[in-house]
């Protein structure tokens, strides 16, 4: 297929057209070389260019002022010659004196007008050709006219350098305060050109010295204040990227209070967080490998225990017959837990196999599995209707309640209350959702544990804890479309979670956050995770 170049050009942006049409090949080469330069070289070159530009802006008015002053000096010498000529009878100046006056004034002819009377003091050669006329009597009436006059004088000064040799110019100037009085001279331009060239060379030499000195000072100042700190930050970033897990490569802020110091502190904090995240990721990878090995062996052990427990069903003892099914169910659940162990940490939990079931028998099973109630130490209270049904995955809900109740047990055992510990599980239906509350009278959760309460390996405040219990519970609740929160309590801790029925969307917070939990801080908090 042929391309339509006209349509392609028509859809180009202005910047694309500029790059495509306005930048020739040689300019692109220099542009690439400029991009390849380091920051110090760019700074030095730009500083020198800008200082030279400033010197040029000073140089042009300087040569313009020098030219005007030099011509005014010639007019003053011509005025003195006029006064000298008036001292001779009839104004007839002797030829020898005339030649000396012309040489001193560096002019070829002088004329004046005073009080309306025009007088030719030193006559001009009739064969002389005048190439340019300059009137120095102009007086600007406004600043705008002054700027225009200055630009015109700058143009005249620059034109002197490019004018042909041997030119003759005519210059007019004022005498005294009367604008009608004037002095007029005719002179060769060569002396002005030589004087202006000499002055320009002197100014150029001084400008170069000033430019180099200023550029050096500006360069070293900016290099110390900006370039070197930026190079340090760049080097720290490159050095850190080579091994982000090495904490010794984190940049150490210099303590500056300006933007560079802010950049250093933010970079240091970001590197520290990244190093911590990478180290945690490494630990999690190692933990996952260890868990997979343990899981493999543990499943075999539990399978053997299951085979042995099956033999208990043939023993006629009533006590054995009462506890054998629960033991077998617990072993089956443990084997399923082993199969699902590595599921935690994936993007999401497996979709629940939901069913409408009675909640109270499952809560009683959780208590029995955890050895509750415990005589004289922990009471286990169920506050729910016997007919209350919940739409959830049975194994998932067992894991949720087990984690909350187990945390409450560990909190009570870690700091025994007086006179006895109490764990209460309450539940009720609210429309098309079931609310479940697990409450204890333990010591509560420290304030520093609340921010990361539902994060794995972070939220635990108990020695030896992993922080997985609440994290797993929150994730499973999120899979069901619900959410979990910490309630305000005067003593102990109370967690409340909701499980909506199938087809009912969770609240905006739960739906947006998924497995993330909404935590309301209060006076009390939960047991250690």
C-alpha cells in the first residue's frame, strides 16, 4: 500500500513539523553532540555564552557613546577654531594658521552660525565629496524617542567598521543654549574609524577577561551549589540500582534545607523503602520455599494420621464414637489447609464454594477445635440464634472464625484478665447480609499495631507471631464481598465482619478495596495477630 505523504504531513504536530522541516542534517549532528555532553560542560558553555551576550549588550552602547563623544570633541575643537578666527580682522585667517587649525581639529572645513549669521571659518575644497551627514543636535522628548535615537547611534557606530576607506563626513553640533546656533565640520572618517577600532579592541579584551572571570565564578558557584549535588544524587541512584538490597548503598542526606536537600531526603527514604520491600520479598520467597517443603511432608504425616483415625470408628467405646468423627473432620480440614497453604500471597483467594448453612454449629465446632471453653481460664460464649443461616464457604468461614478466636486466646493468655477471660461470638442478620462480631476482654491492641493490622508479616505485635491470621481472614472476607473492621471498645478488642448473600455487592469501601479492610481506631484494639 502506498503512503499518502500529504495526509501524513497534515496530521503532524507543530513540533514534529519543526523538527522535520527546520532542522538540517548538520544542525541535528550538533544537537546530538549537545545531548551527549555532561551537565558540567553544558553549564560552562551556557555560562560563557550568556556572559558574552551580556558583554555584547554592554559593548554596543559603549562604542556608540565613544563615537558621539569623539565627534563632540571634534566639534569643540572646531568651535575653538571659530573663536580664534573671529579674533582676526575681517575673519581672514592666515594660511599657515588655517592649516594648523585644521590639523588640530582634524577637520577639512569649519562653518558656524551664531545669532542668525552664518560664517565660513575654514572653507571647504569645492572638489570634496561628502559621503554622510550626521546631526548631533537631536534631543529626545520622550524615553521612547531616546531609545530610538540610541539604537540609531548604535547602528551608525557599527556602520563605521564596515564603511569603505576614504569617506568624508559632515557633522553638525550645537553652540551654547540657543538651538539656532551651530557649528558644522567636514572631516575624513578615517581618524574616527581608527579611534573606534582601537577602543573596540580594548573593550573587547576587557570584556573577554570579565566574561571569563565571571563565567568561572558563576560556573564554580553553580557547580558547587547545584551540579555537584545533582551528580552526587545521580551517582547514588546508579550505585543503588546495581544492588538495591544492599542497605549500605542508600544515599546519606547532607542536611541541606533547600530543594537539593529535599531531593536527597526523599531519595534516601524511597531507597530505604525499596530496600525493605526487596528484603521482605526475598524473605517471602524463602518462606514460600520452606513452606512448600514442610507442606509436602506434613501432608504425608496427616494422611497417616487420617488412616489411623479411621480405625477408631470400629471401636465400640461410646466416647471414642463421639469424638472420632470430629477428629476425622479436623484431619480432613488440616489436609485441605495444607493443600491451600501456598494459595496465600497470590493475587486473590480461590473463589468460595458457598452454601446456605447454620452458623451456630460451625461456631461451636471452632470452639471445640480450639479447646474452648477452658475451665477456670477462658469462657466461650455464643450469642446468635440457632436458626441463623449464613451464605458462605464452610471451610473459609471456619478459617475466619478460627483466626479471630485464636488471636483472642493468645491475647488473653499473654496478659490474663481478672477474674477470667471471656471470648464472645455474636451474629445477626441485617437485610441480605450477616454480621459477625468476635469480642474478648483481653488487653487490646497497641496503637502502633492498628495501621498494619491486616498486613501479612507486619501486623503482629506478639513475640513469635507472623501477622498472617488477620491478613488471611481479611483476604477471605474480601473474596466473599465483605469487609472487616475494628470496633471502639472500652476494654479488650472487638472485630466485626460482614458476609453478604450471593448477588449482593459489598459496600463501596469493601468493593473498592477487595481484601483490604476498613479499620476504625478506638480506645480498645484486638489481640496480637
